[in-house]
C-alpha cells in the first residue's frame, strides 16, 4: 500500500489500513483519523426547539448546539444517533473501532 487513500469505502478498506498502520506501511496517525471519523460520523443533530432571547440551551455541547438563523431566532439542536451511519453500514461496533485505535496508538 502506498499511503492511506483519501476515502475508505468498505470494511476491507478499513481493515487493510489498520493492518498497514500496525506494520508501519502507512502513517498510523492517518489510519487513526479514518477510524475516528467512523466514531464521529455516528452522530447527527436534529432540531429540538427555538430558544427565547437570552435563554440557555438545555445542556452543554456536544449534546446540544445552538444555531442562529438569519432572522435572528436561535434554534437548539440535539445530538442523536445517525441512522445509517458508515460505522453501522460497515458492521463495526464502537468498541471494535476503539480497540483498533488503541492498537495503533500502542505501536
């Protein structure tokens, strides 16, 4: 393998990059970033409610974010699990991905 591809599309792509990172054929940090992308891609934000002027969100980021709209209204969005996330499509669990990251960090 000649470096980590810009896009990994299949479980086999992720497995190849993981192994290549373990044996030093590719940059470990680049392999870790791809795996971390699987984890961060699990989340999406959905509209929750509009906030009154000066009203604080119902919780801290990253669970809640506030977006200011062009008309000045503030909308609160709540973090939710993204159905159909790449991690799910590829059949990985969170613990599997975290274990692969840990392995790469130990090398």
